[in-house]
C-alpha cells in the first residue's frame, strides 16, 4: 500500500488557520482554561461570603441561580449514554456525514441532549413545571383573552406597585415572549408540557443556525469541527426548559439569514434572506430587550460581507430594514410602546433584587457564569480566536468563501468576538446581575464555534460533557 506524502495531505483547520497546534499553543490553552477556572472559583468563594454576610446576592449557590442538591433522575442514563457516544464518535461522524444529514443529526442530538438533561429533574420539575412557576409566562395566559387590550395596557402592569403587576419574566420582556405561549394555548397546546416541548425543539435549532452561518462565512471544514461542541454543550443545562432557548433560536436564525444574504450569489436570494433576517431580528427585539445587542453581531456579519453590500446595497439593506420594521409596526399599532415599557422595566428592575444585588460582584461574576455555560473548551477556543485576530488582523477583509485558511479562521474569530463584545455590553449595562446563565444563552451559543480551533477535540468535548453532567446532577437549577 502506498502512503500519501505528508506534504499533500489536507491540513487541519487549527494548523492551517494560523492558530497553532504546537506545545506552545497547548500551554496557552491550559493557561486560559486555568484562568477561567480561577474566575469561577473566585466567584463561588467570594459570592458565598457575600451571601452569608450581607444576603444581597439573592442566589443560593453563587454565581448561579441554583442550590446544592446531588440527585439523579429518569434522564440520567440517556444523558450519560449520549455524552459517551458523542465524545467517542462525534468528531468522526461530523467529518463524514453529508452536510444536510449532519444538520439533521445535529438538531436531533441537541434536542435529545437538552431533553435528557432536563429529565434528570423528572418530567414535572424538569419540563412541564418550568414555565408554570409564579415568575413565568404561563401564569398570565388567561389575562390575554383580549390580545389588543392586553397589549394596550401592558405597560400599566410592569412596576411592582402597579395593580395586578406582571410576574417577573413577563414584566422583564416585551410582550412577544408572552404572546408566543398565548398563541400555543389558543392552538390547543395548553400547559407547561407543550410550552416546554416548544422551547426545547425550537431552541435546539439554534445549533443548526450557527453551523449554517459558520459554513457560509468560514467554510465547511471549520463548521464540521465545531458541530460536536454545539451539539453537546453545557448550555443545554439551561436550555431545557427555558424560554431563553427559544429566544436564542430566533436570534440565531436572524443572524444566519443575514449571513446567507451577504454570501448569496444572486440579488434575488439576497433580497429574500435579508428580509427574513430583518423580520426575525425585529421579533428578537420584541422577545427580549437585551437582545437588541445582536445588532453588534449583525454589524460584524455586514463587515465580513461588505463586498456584497457594496455591490448590491439596495438588495440587502432595504429588505433588511423593511423586514425589521414589520414586528415593531404591528406592536406599535396595537398600542404597545417598546421604549416606555423599557423605561418602566428599568424602574422595576431597581425595585426588586436587581436594585440590591451588588454591581461590583456581578460585573465579573457574570463572566464566571458564562464560563460554566460555554465550558472550558470554549475558553480555550476563544483564546485561540483572539490569537488569530492578533496575528492576521487583515485576514477578516478576505471575502467569505476565499480559499486562504487564515481568512476563514479570522472570519470565524470575528464572528465569535462580536458575540463576546455584545455579551460584555450587556454585562456593563448592569441590567443583567445574576441569572445570566439563562439570559445570555443567545450570545453564548455564538462563542461555541471557537472550539473548532482546538486540537484533540475528543478530550475537549469530554470536558464539556462532564461539566454539563456534573452541573445538572449536583445542582438544582431554577429561575
């Protein structure tokens, strides 16, 4: 048997991208992960001290909104089997499956992973009961019998001292979030079980959206390397079952459609995809106030696809803006004032725990939460992504699909960096003190593709899976 000469073998993304694969880079990975671990440890120890002495954090197991409670449940065997199978076979399967089959497999596996982790707490507490607690959306479905009237009067129930004030999550989001569950109820899908199933199945599509975007911007090889990390992520602990998983999927598809618009070969395709992106981004802004920061990610996509933007500005920007205007126009005509509602929400936030929780702790402890959500592999991957941008800053100027490996790596790095920048803006705003392991899921999912730069993916993936299993079995998370 003849051997393929070493010089003609395909180069792996982490080697060809300029991210490095030598011992120096591995040491740097370990330094970055070590710093992330120290950040988490400091957040735990300092947070416990603050909570014991001052009782101002309003969480039982800082920095997470959780309590200590080792347990197993009906989802435990499935979660362990999935974790082992994905670590053992995930990278090879992701490399060999036809692309469309890979997307279907990614969605199915991500759904199973999220659901199995949720079922560690049992069907009632883990799925059906999550969205029926006193803070959640399903508690007010009956108050939307007259939807136009409910929208017109929505602002009048935001403040804590307002008559019949909304529960925390309803008051803390624009009404499209609540309306989703109202419409599910109207369609005959009543109760927490259906609501939870909606959040899990729709939320799991976010990994598909991210894969499609990465492939279009940075090439299929990097997308395939990222796939196992997107499928089996610690973030799944909080995606099942949280409405923020649904929000994450809507935001992700808005970005992906924009990516497909700026990489489309024909103006006709650009128009439809840009309009769809704008429509979903408008919906995103009416699902969560903080997700307006996805404009930062959108701006990065426009920068990466600026050649198409210059070639056909009317076919991209006009449909994008027109699509974006649809949802705000509908809600405004129905009587809901987004800006006034946000102003009242800021007051409500300060009336409750948000006004007591110390900014000086949460401004960095929130980042420790993010480490737990995206895992040690993402920390190392982001370190490599930062190295790519420092070594090849001009490579981001290459057009999507260009064959130069540094360009592909730089484009992926910029995409992840834009999500991290949006997350930092949310952090510095002071409007996300605690519970960011859930609130920042939409941003966190765009950090995971940086894992594509890592060598020896099975080891890193094992670390991700073990972290998720430990978090889900040792802590009782809630919101």
